[in-house]
C-alpha cells in the first residue's frame, strides 16, 4: 500500500521547514531509516528519515522549497502501484486544486515550486531561521529582497541590510607586544585563580560616621585623608582582631603572620602594581595617607623598588573612585584573602526604625578556601563593619 511522506514537526517550536537537500528521486529504492531530505528548521538542519520500505513513486517537494507542517514531500509504495488517491487528499503547495478524480496517467513528477503561487503570490518564501529573526526584529518580509534560490529570503539577507538599517565600516586592528609587567600579572593571577579555590563574602557597610569623621579630620590635618586611608586602617585593626585571615597557604603548612603588611592595588598604564604598606596597624591614619600617596606616585612613575612590592600579608583593591559599586577581586599571592572596595553611595536605609538617607559601601572579601573558611571570613567582615561604623577607633 502506498504511503505519503509528509513534513513532521521536528522541533517543539517548528512551524515550517526549508528543504536544504532532497536525497531521493522518482524510482529510487529506499528502506526504513534512509534519509529522504535535509530539513532546515528554526533551530538546526535535521535529517528527515523514511519510516517505510519501497520505491519512491512520486516526489512533491524539491530543494529550496519551504513547506508547512503536514505538507507532502514524497509518496512511497510498490513499483507500479496506483497512488492517485493520496494526491487527491494532499495539498501540494500551490496545487490546491479542486480535482474530483485523477488518473494515474495524468500524474507527473512534481517540478514546480509548491510555494510559487500560494494565495496568489501573497506568501513570501523565506527560511525558517529568517522568519524567526524577522519576527524578533519586527521586519516585514514582504519588503525584503531574497537572494536565495528562486528569491528565497535567508538569514544573510536580513543581516546584510534587507529590512534592517546597517552600517559597514572598515575593519582594522592592531597588535601590541605584551609587556613583562602584563605577562607577570597574567601568570600570577592565572596561577592564583587556578590553584586557590576562591569563595566570596559581601557586606554592605553604613559609612555615615566614617564620612563625618573624615570631614572633621580634613578640617584640621594638613594632609587630606581619603576614604581609602580610613579603610586601610580599619582593615589593619580587623586583621589584628582576626589573625586567622592574615596568613598564607604553603602546601604542607599554613603560615600565620604576626605582622600586618597590606598591599594596595594601584592601576598604572601597563596594568596593576601592588605597593605594600608595612606594619599598617601601627601607623596613624595620617601616616597611612602620607605613605600611600608616596607609594602610589612611585608606582605611577614605575619607580617602586622590589622591596616596596614584597611581603604583603593581605591586599586591598578599591574601584570606588570609578563609581563601581561592587566587584570581586582575584587573590594576590601569597595572601589568603583580598578585599574589594566599592563606591560610597547614598540610598534609603532603615536607621533605628526610621527610613533615612544613608551612606553605604559594599565590600567583598575573596577567600582561599584552603586556608580561610566561611565563618572565619565572616567574622573578619563583622570586625571591619564595627570599626567603620564606629570609626573613632581608627584614631587610637
């Protein structure tokens, strides 16, 4: 008994398919599992396989056709078998005729495009992918000129400006030699990220009192104090209170430092340098400010001595001056942690049961989980929070 091979739904969102390749012709012998055609769907080009054994008696579709779900592709059966009844039931593209009867002798292999005259030419020929793109971008396909076979609209037609305003410029690029600084940065940070299992803890700190005390200090001190100077001092105090964060992973041992040397990341032309503020917990905020400014100036001029970039036990990276509210930093070896400082921002906050505008600052602690556990990192941030919310301690 002759069987009709029709286009089925090959993806869950498929509405039609484009015949990218037609692998059979009238008279071919095929068996179940053989590929009849390659169908381009809205997601991929997929093989359409036969479920029947037999001879191809009739081919309705051809390469380049766009078919709706259920449309006839071919008829398979025994050689010489009458298949006219299947044609009467089928709508072969534009050949939606009102034929009441048809004889075998009148049937000829299909050679016309089934989409050529559907609805008096109102239907536009386009690939499923092109239709999907047009729908997403609100493009009227009837206004697009297709460059595919027999005027079919393809993805390329839409990308090349058909119905889409496009700009074509001159392609250009340049190669810049990687500086030794950048090579070192890349090597160290890649080793850090690959070897140290990072995890991150973020805290939003109320900076109202810190803002106030900075204003008071800058009214009386000859050296202007920055928020970063206050944060450095607060970090040093928190490290003294949480010595298990002030350490390094050495493989077979963990080294805990009694001294506190804080690395301060400084952006320079070729990358990033980290001058080290040594014995930070023993310095006043004014001393921290003076020494930090000097180190940053030398870093920008690339005049830092090797000894000024060694010995860090903890690192701070501050992008608040660029308006960055929150970020995560990669641990700076041999440290176990690095603190990322965000911008101070004004926002509504509940203070003593009332909604007020508060100065808030997000900090994110990146921790090496081999050394520092979540609770240990959280306690450090609690100490930092207490110091910054009660910054009079930074003056002691």
